[in-house]
């Protein structure tokens, strides 16, 4: 599947012709277009435009569609999250800032294929996807949040592990997705917010960055015992503060 994904990625990047220039133009102006659509309250159209920007996934044979969809899932998650973030604020400055950050994602982060940038793409997808999920479905049934959390966590983890040669990559991705879904199943009954940051998203993002960082450094033979203890201490401290100082009443803050 990984080989097929790489082959299709090359086919989906036309080197010349109208499709090539259309893709460059759409990627360059997409943040600005999304900003305008959200400002005039066409949020649904903005969400559809994010999906439309991935039209190249379907210019190949249908048997490759699922592979391409999974390969592009991280970019789709970030794009949809950007629209959700912009739609949850009425401040033009905040919306413009989010659009500019999305431009940085499209131009500087998403196109990179090094281990560091692929890992960063996965962790950004995890953080933005989880925050956007709970912002959107704050009053949704817990089961729906569990399913979406599992999907975001799995797709982000799968993208993260594509840069590493490990026979247990699929197992790690499924394990992380299961852990994330189980945590949300517990915390979904007390969906707390710290400002605009949902508690489950904060915990899973901290744990995801910590575990992902240690895995990355270990793969590069740079995970010393001291660095490992620092990562563990930071993760433990954040989780402890969140659990101890949260208001666990049956309400949403």
C-alpha cells in the first residue's frame, strides 16, 4: 500500500499543462478564498472547496482512490480544521491569522517529505483535527466523538509512521487510535474547555507530541536517558495538572 501511495503521489503532481498551473494557483489562493468565504458566512462552501482542492485524488483508476484518500487525509484534516477555526471567531484579524498559518502549511510544511516534516505534519493534523472535532460537536453524542477521534488519531499516526521502517507501524497506529478513542469515551462525559482548547484534545496532543518526539529521537539515536526523562516529566506534569485542577462537575466549561 505504501508503494502504491508513492506511485500515485507522483502521478497526481502534473509537471506541466493546465492541470499543473491550476493546482499551483488553487494552492496559492486557497487560504485567501477560504478567508473571504468565511467572512461572508459561506462556511459550507469553504468546507467543500477544501475537498475540491484534492480533486487530483480521483484522476486515477478507482482502485487507487482509497489509497490516495488515506495518503491525503492529513492535509484534508488540517484544511477542514482551518475552516472550522475561522468560523468559530468573528474577529477578522484572527481569521486572517489562521488563513496565513494555513498558507504556511500549504507552501512550506505540506510539500516536505523529510522525516522531520512528515512527523510534524502528522502531529499538526492530530492537534488541529482534535480541537476542531470537539469545537464542532461539543453537544454531540459521546459515541460520535469517539468515532471521529479514532479516525483522526489513526490517520495522523499512520502518516507519522510512514517515515519509519518498522514492522509494527500498523500496530502502533491502531494502538494509538484505540487509546485516543478510549480516553475520549471516559472524558466525553465531562467535556471541559480551557478557553477554546478542549481537555481531550489537550491531553492527546501533549501525549502525542511527547511519544512521537521520543520515537523520532530514538530512531535517530538521539534519545538519551536525560532527554527521555525530560519528555516523561513534561507529559506527566501536564496530565497531572489537568486532572487535579479540573472541575469535574457534570458540565461543560
